C-alpha cells in the first residue's frame, strides 16, 4: 500500500465518521468528528490527515474537512502554548 | 491434595421462600417448600441410596432404590419424587427398606458384568457404591440368565465410549441430553428387557446428532459411558478447579489429574457461568497442551527466510530487548508496539499493556477485540457508560422474549445456548435475526417465533425498522425513558426513527425481510414481557458495527428492557478473556478500566504507581500499526497469543505489514501463521500451566489454576516480566495475585477484587468495589453508569462492499461448534474428526447456476483476493449468500475479506464480502505457494547438544 493509498484510507475513515454524525447540527457534528479523531487516532494519523487537508483535502467530506481543520487549530494552539 | 468431590443432593435445589419442617430418622430438618425428601435428607447428611437420581436432572423415580417409609402414608415412596411436607416423619433405613433395596440391587447385578477390578469406573462407580451401601452379599438369581453382557461397545466417538453391557437403563444419559444439553440425541429404544440407550435411530454416537458435550458421560452412574482418557490412563487422584480457555462463556472445570497428567476435565457444578455443563471443546479438546507441534524452547533468526535457531531464554530475551532498543533508537520511540492476548489471563494482559506504555514508552497496544467486539466497547460505553454486557447468564432464566441477532450460540457459545434452550422450552419466545437459518431457528422442542433472514450488511436498517414500529405504534416505555434516559437524545431519535423512510415497508428492499415479520418482531420484543437482546459478531463485524450496537441499546432503552433481571443487552463475547483483555487496558486509547489516556488525573495515578511519565496521546490500532509498518514508521511488534496472519482480514495487507518490520516477536504455543513472519519466537504456556484469572462475557472474574509446570519453563506473565527487566523497566511480581492487587489498586471497577475474595466467593462480576463488595450481576439497576442513558440516531449507510456483475454473491463468515477461532488449539485435538476442513456453504439455487455439486472444489474470489475450498450445498444460507469458517489456515478465508472496517473502531467487516464462486480443480496457486512458504519458514535448526 503506497503512501498515497494510506492517505486515501484515512480520508475514507474520516468520511465514515462524518457520515455517522450526519444527522447532527453542523457545528455539533464537526465538533464530534474532531473529538473522535482526537480521542482515537494516533498522532501520526492525525498529522497525515491535517497535512492532507492543508493541501486541498480533495475527497474529504465538508464536515470531515472542517473537523480536521478544527483539529489542526487545536494542535497548533497546543504546540504554541506548550 | 485430593479429588474435589461435589455433593450430589439427588434432586435439584428449590428456591421457595417458605420453609417446611420435617423429621428424618429422628432429626428435625427445615428445608424450602418443594424440596424432595431425598434432598432434604442429604442436606442433613444422610445419603439415601439412589441410582437414577442426580441433582443435575429432574426427578425420575425409576430405579426404586431410594424408597423410604413415611409415617401415615402407605407403601414405600421414592424419596426423589416425593416432596417434603410440614410435619412429615420419614424413615430412610430399616430392615424392610434394606431388604427392598437389596432386592432391587440383586436384579441390577444379575445382569451386570462382574469385572470391577478391570473396569474403568473402578473407584468411581455409583453401582458399585450402592451395592456396598445396601449391603449386597448375594445374588439369588445367579448370573446365567438372559442378559446383555455380549453387547458390543461403541467406540465411534473420539472422546468417550459406550459399553451397553454395563448399562442399567437409568435414563440419566438420555435425560442429561434433553434437560441439560437440549439436543435430544439419545433415547431409550425398545421396551422391557429390550430397552437400551440409543443415540438417534440406533446409530453410533459419532453418526448421531450427539454434539459430544459430555453431559451423558458425566451423568452415567456406571462405566457405560466413560471418557476414553480414563479408560486409557485410569482414575484421577487429585483435582483443581479452573476456567476453560475456549469461548467467552467461561465454564468452570475440575481438572482431574494423575500426577501432572490431565485425566479429564469435568464441568464444575458450582461454576456460576456453566452450572456443571460443558461443550465438546472445554470438556474434551485439551490435548493440544501436549501436542507434538508445541514449541517449548525459545528461538530466534535474523531474517524470516532463515531457519529458526533454538536458544536459551537468556539469549532470546536479551536479543529481543536489544532489537527493540535498537529500533527505538533508530526509528523513534513510537516505532514499536504490542498486541495483548484475549486467550491469556487478565494479569498477563495487564502486564503486556504496562510493558508497552511504561517500558516502550508509547500507547501502541491493541488486542484481538479490535477485530471482534470493539464496537461493543464503544457503543455500550457511549449509550450506557460502560463497555460490557448488562446481565449475568442466569438472567436468561427470567427472559420472556429473546432477540438474538448476529450470533449462533449453539456453535459459538454452546453452554450458554443450552441455558437459552432450556428457557425456550419453558415457554420464552425467540426472535432470530440472521442471514442464516441457524440451529436455534428450529431445533428439537424449539421453534423460533420469528426468523428475520436479513441480507448481510443490513443490521442497522432492520434495527431502525424495529425502532420505527416501536415508536409509531406507541410501544415505547415512556416511564422508563422519562426516568432513566436523556430526553433530548430520545427526542432526536424518536423523530428520526418515526420517519416513513425507516418503516419496515420502506426498508424491505434493503433488508430483504417481509415487513409483517419486522412488525411482529417489534411488537413481541416490546410487549412480550422481559425482552433480552443477545448478539454476537454478526452485529459488530461490519462497517456500521458500532452503529448497530447503538441501535440495540436504543431498542432496549426505548422498551425499558434494562436495569433488572431477565432483560438487557448481552454481547456474546468470542474468546475466553476478550472481556478481560479489554478491561485491562488493551486498547491504545484507554488505561485499565476504560479510562481515556488523555485524562490527566487517571494517567497520573498510573504514573505514580509505575514510576514513569506516560504518553497522553492514543497509540496505533492493529490495522494502523500495519499501515505504519508499510509506511516505514513502525518496525517492531511484540505479539502475545494472537495470530493476526490468520484471523485478521485482508491477509495480503497483514503479511505485507509484518514483512516490513525488523523485529516481530511471537509468544505462542505453536509456530502459528504469524510466526512465519517473526524473528523471535517465545514459547508460551497453556491455561493448565499458569495461575491467573479470566473474565467472561458476563464480567465474571474467575480463577485459572495451575495444574502442571509450564512445559516451556515460564508462565506467560513471567516472560513479559523478563522482557521488561531486560528493557530496563523493572518488574518483580512473585505471583499473579501481586498483579491483581495492582490492578485493583488502580482500577475503580476492580477495587474490591483479590485472590482471597475469589477463593471465598468462587467468582465475582465487576464492578466489584466498596459499593458492590461481592460484585454486580446486573448493571444499571438504579441509573446508568453514565447517568442518563443516551439515544443515538442510527442512520443506515450501505457498506461500500457491494455486489455487482463481477462479484454477485455475499460472503459471510463464522465458526462451528467443534473448532475455535483460528483452530490453533482445536485443530490439534480429535475435534478434527468433525471438521477436517473449512467448507463453503452455498444455496442449491446458486450452486446449480454454477454447476457446483456437493463436495466439489470451488474458487471464491473477491476484490481482495481468491482462494479455493470445497462446497457444501445447503438451504441454511439464502440464495445470494455464501458462508464459510476460518478455522484452517490453508483455506486462507481472510485472503478474500476486505479491509473495510467499522467507522468508529476499525473492526473489520468480515461479515460482508462481495464474491463470485466458480468451479475449481483444487487449491489455488496462492494456497500452494503459501503451503510451501509455511514449510520453509517453520524450519528449525536443532542446536547441538
């Protein structure tokens, strides 16, 4: 499995999470998706999807993309404050 | 140390509250109303002679040996069938009774081979005991009359033999098969002198419906039904109570020994999970412990293409530690990880995750629950607040309606299935939701009220349709919901499931189930009394596995079927200690007791106890570890008792990941499939060779007791400790009880657990702490662990694994009674007599379309890969669905399954794979190549003496 395939797998997984929370109001859903990624994804996986989103994020569902951005912001603020 | 002898009270205990006083042989005794005279006598220490009675079975009253006199009553009634009465005066022994009993015994003995000295039951024969008890000194009829002594033995069963010449036709075996096991494989054929025990239609045991649970052997009072191991070895001389190492039922057994040799495993009557019953695996399939394939010396090799080299423990441990240190130094601290074993004890599992978190310094720890019940953990935790089933097994006795979905208990959890069957025979109703017509749909004296044959992959749709009916037909238990559940989430859920798109009619095209069946099932579950949900991997192993678990929780909350005996949401967990391995912090995001690694106060408590700083971020899950390995960032893996190269999906991906690592350490009993890709092999110990505890599917913590020295030299926890010390993280436990003490000190739900408590109580169910010092059989009684129960909207999302012109059939996988998981243990026992190979079940319609005949080799191909196996044509599967097991590595069933997985937990979607089936000439090239690889990578270079 290539690097690209692995990234696509993460995109697929993030979208799956987004689909589960599709019934929620948008902001709540984005928060839940970001929280799920934070709680269950290992930092390498999060870094990879954050990097992917930062470079366009093609294929990420809108809410998943927003959640990744939220994750990115919290990661940035954590690294700034630490 | 001698044999543990359980008291046989002759008849079953009665749970009546009213007590009755009676006089037996001049002594006054008070017993529950409804108790038999025989049991009452035994309760005061008087054993009335008996042959057809035993307290595992209902009273029968046929042997006429237990006759007593009751003042004021005529005749000599059988004490086993006579209930006590207030003021009753009973005489169990006088001249008249003695004479009657001797007369009965004379008749039995006149037609019995008098070969006691050479009989396998010598010393353990109730007939022999009773002859002594009644003072039999002579048989007036002689021994030359017509008899049954020339009848031939049936030795067809690999584990026990049937010698009809010794049978006294007491029917205990027949009744055990009916009442305890519920298979009804035995009967009494013929009448009078011709009466004889008959498996099926006078077949041999092996050819009959007998499932070899051993209940008949256990019930037999003579040597008629006898374990072959006793015939071969002789009677055992000491025993210990331990816990079975097969499925999640967690049966208690007496390991009966002669020296350090197991003579037999006998189910323990006081075992609270099994109440004296067993299945063919736990009862008989323990021979793998001494199988010739067992590896008992450590081995290392530089490359997986090299032969193995036997080394000392010191060298193996030092080499492993050096390799892990090298890898971490070269690639970073997070480049290594480990997998805990759901077959090992709680203490061993706890120690592996501790080694990884504290010794490796990361959270890259996972366990096989990843590929089975991780959605259960996530789902039940989210809905109720804890990651476990809600009930004890005994709860089933109070269930009025069982909703069974995605589980096949008669094969996967046979001892609990017998409990279910008993309750069903007593009148409970059964709803089966399953693509296959599993045995419980129709089996002797049981007929499911409803079978909803769903299309694989549509669980969430069918469960939401059930919810739709419950909501729209006003079947919600509003009092329960208002009192116990979160109102906002209920409102959202109610609004969602009430929509027309979720009706059974609207979803029929998805589920394939007739709407009226769905409506009837919903009504029955919601209004039929105590509704109990039981489910298995048919729920969890889907891309919507977690969603389905949440949907089950929704149903139970909406109908008020939680928080009392007889109801609940009950996952039937697969492996012996999969519940325990999850409890012990085997997931990368959780410390023991299901507390997230990011929780500072929790982490600090472990840091203080372990003397290290812990990583606060979650680690890698098994599939993520393999992804990272292929990506070049994960290089070392310590695997205790897990065979991911056979059990996990998309084998090509698994083996590519393993092959990309620089140090794979396998700690196991055998050179399993994963060991083909390993650089270090650390020989493990069996459950017979170690102390510890297992936790079963009902959260019951039970002792595992060592009955023989480890053939490899160490118990598994000791090996982990050696490795930790070599890595520079000191561990100095002297006994697993030390480890349990540490678990209890750090884990609130285990706070009250200790080996002393387990010795006193036999077992306890967590939570066991100050609030519940003797454990918690039923959870969420007053309130949910999370406070209010939370509903979740469960929208059905079809899997992306879809059928089409190339792959028009759906493959689903499962297991069978005689085999266990990857078969590493059961394939090395006589259980192979029932299952030499995995078969592909295919419906006659699909078979005919493809020209497939029964037993023919067929190729099964998916987008992930292809393999070949033999076909079995059966209507158990619906048209369009095929089914197989994965017990044999050469089947390579998981080369076909895909890497689609659950959205929340990455639990693989084993249960849905789009495939095509076509005729084949035999194994595929890949199977032949794999067999060759297996031979090459298992070569061992024997060290010079």
